[in-house]
């Protein structure tokens, strides 16, 4: 990475020019945004150096410091979009598909089942971690939600090519708001379609009203022209008793009369797809696509979006990647793709899904292709890339830890969260509460920011509880001087580690594992053998409310708590290159725990990444 992109830099964002305009409390244009650097975390290559036929794609305008592969980003998508704008993707994206949160953070909570036979114990787990749920729940007040989406749509417009199209997936709870936002950002004259996805197979029973069995997908173009390919589907068989005749010469719907004067229908077996898509909902019993991700959409929906609005080699972006459906379909259809998500579980789910798909594609492409009698080659469609790289933007893991710590502190202090206040976290006992970032002790600068905020609120008379982890000596003097002879807005500092009642609440015991790696054999028979002897997940034990002894008695095989194992045989300490991935296909299957790999060079470091069933990761490095 060059020096000029290691520091945050400003990215300009154009004003919205459309009408009509929504108004809400706190509406602010997004003229500039900070662009932070990205750190490479993981790389995957399905072909592992073997030749694979790929799409002929022009990568000449691709950023020079990025691999010619799929790109998967972990972080707040506002940070990720700013990073993409600052690093060569402005105006390069042909298709944007987003499926943003519709209504409530509760949509993202799921049950997690430990691996093993049926009946294995189930635990509560969040696809969104505690801190991420807090961040999303902050936006559900209507005004905050509108600002959240407004900022992201403005940035997405900057990334979209002049002939590009955006598809926004929503439901009836936000359809009207989001359509007006799209009118404002892109202009009402750029509206293309309101597509209705009717999932006829979702049975809701008697809900006391007409059951809601559809979502809406809004599409807008960025410029005067846009690409569109007409799609066709098999026509449903008629339920009427009319006489129908297939005329292969006409291939169109016609009508005529026979000798007795009866109508004869000449029927086309296909129809042009319109703006009502009658496609089934993913059911729990689905074994081909279902990934147990709460908001997962069927691949057939994304197939229509991508096939109608892109060509092979075009770039597709989804900044709410979720279970990875957009990236998976784009990969299968020979498109380039970029995905990102705030949720680490979404990144892990997407990564596993794409690894499986790319391995299958690579294996199929290496098989001898067969030709039919007409001489047409029958083989899989060549993808644009055979691997992908995972990045983290703005040290997002640290942000998650801070958010989780803030929520824990609020719970233990009895803070009532104030979702509409952008500065104070909430109130407690009639006082405002400000939680200082826990990655540094309380400083005079932190206290100055509180005083400056109070100056903007001249009618505010409440005192302020300032919560911190440690504080500088000069901060104590600052607080004493500030509070002297002050009748209102006094500061009360709570230091969490030394407070007798509240000390020790900021505590997290990470996952641990016992792993060995050694060379066995000699010459051509030499192999690297990696063995995992034990894995302990304190978080899972805590969720089950079990101490270690009882946990071991009930969960006798450590593999039950492990979702997958990844191995890098030449780890450089920064980017994890996946040389082996043990990702069981079914929940009842267990990871192997013992692996044989080619012997790496002398002095190489072997890294083993263990991911438990709640998505917590551990990387163990070993010298071999």
C-alpha cells in the first residue's frame, strides 16, 4: 500500500439534485467523508497456482494495489464506500444491489446449533454481535434511519457508472421512504421499475388481514442510458379448457377459429418477464441454498437482477452482503464483484459460501469439456476470478469491541439509551451519560468535548456522568476546576476498573485451542501434519450457563463448538492465505481435526484459524 493512502483523506460527494425532497430532523448533506485505509486480512485462491480458464476481462483500470479477484470488506459500509471512492472505483460499478435492514435489529438474531447429531444442544447467538446490534438499533428512529440511508445512497451514486443501475430491495415498512430518497438522490426521471417479488409459498395462516407475501425492488439508472437485457421464463400451463395448439413456426400468442368456429390458441411456451416476479421464498427445508442466515434471499432473484443489467466481466457491488447471495450469483455468472458488511458473521458466511463455489467452479473447469453433435462446447461458464481477498476498513474489530463494551457498561450502570442523541449515550438517575472510548484513559480533550457539547445546549441543566477506563492525572485537576462553584452541568466521573460496585465488568475470555504442527516422513513422502487436540469457547459455555466441568460432561467432543478450520502453511503475520479449509457441509458433520498438507519451506510459520459456532476467531501460529 503506498504512503498516500495510509492516512485518512477527504472524499467529495456530489449534492442530491432530484425532487421531491424529504425533510427530517437532523438532515445533513454529505459533502465530504473521511476515507480510511484497508488492511488485508485473508486471501483465498481456489486454483492454488493451477491453470484455470477465466473470463477475458480488462483489468487495466483496476486499482494497482488490489488483486484481480473478488473483494470482501468488513466494516461500516459508510467507511468502505469512502475507501472505494478514494481508491479508484468512482464511476466503475455497473450494478449495485442492496438489501438494507428493513425495520428492526431483531430481524438479525438467530439460533445457533452446535455441530453433531440431531438433538445437539442449541444456544442463542446473534448474527449481529452485541455491538453491531446496538449500532443498527440506533438508526431505527425514523429520522436516523433516513439519514443513514441518505448518506449511503449519495456515496453509492458516486460509485455507479454513468450507464449503471441500482436495485434497492425493501418491504412495505420502508418502501415509500426509500423511493422518495432514491428520487431525491438520482432524480425521479431516473426511475426504471418497481418490481414486486411475490413469494407465493410463504404460508402465514390467519393473521387478521391480507398476508404480506411480497417484497419490492426499486431500480434507478444513473445516467441517460443504461444496459438492459430482456429475460424470458417458461409460461405457466393454462387452467382453462380452451383448445390450445402450439405453432412452432409462429412462436407467438395468436388466436384463430377452427371449422366449427371455436377459438384456437397458438401458444408460445415462454413469456417475457415483467415487473411481477413469482419466485418461491427460501423455506427451512431447502437443502441447496439455505444457510440459516435470517435475511437470505434466493439466488433466482439475484440472477434476474444481474442477468438483466450486466454483461460478463462487469462489476457488481453489494454493501449489505449478508449471506453472500449477490457475490455468489455474480461469481457464477462470470461477473466481478465487491461485497461488504458491518457484521463479522456475514463476512464469515459469505467467505465460506464463496470458497465452496470457487472450488466447485475450478474443479468443473479442469474437467475435459464435452462437445455435442453440433460441435458446441458444453461446459461451465468461466468466472472472472478464481479467488477473493478479505479486508478490514478503519480497524473495524476495534470499533466492535468498543461498541460491545459501551453496551455492557450501559447495562451495568442502568443507563437508559437515547437513540436520537448523537453525543450522549443516554441518561441515568437524572444525569446525562457520556462514555469515553475505552482505548485510552480519560483526558482533558475528552472533557473539553463534553463542555463544548453542553455549550450548544444552553437550556440543558442536568449533570453529566462521564464513564471511562482509567484517567490521566491532569484530567482529575480539570474536573475539579470545572465543577468548582458550578450549580448545573457538574461532571461525575465513573472509572470502571476501580469502582467497587462496577469493577471487572469489561471482561471477555477469548477462545483457546491446543494445536500442533510437525513434519513427518522424508523426501517425496514428507508431509506437514497439523492436529487440533482441544478447543475451548468460554463464550459458548457462558451462553449455556455451564461451568467447564459440566460443559465437558455434556459436550464430550470439542469439535461440536467449531464451525470451521482454516490453515495457512506460509503465514506472513499479516494476510491469511487459505491453503486448506475444513468447512463441513452439514450441521451434523464435524471438522476433521487432523490435516496433512505439503511440506512448506524451512522456517515457514504455519497459522491455524479456528472459528467457533458463534463466529469468534482464533489464529494460532506455529514454527515448523
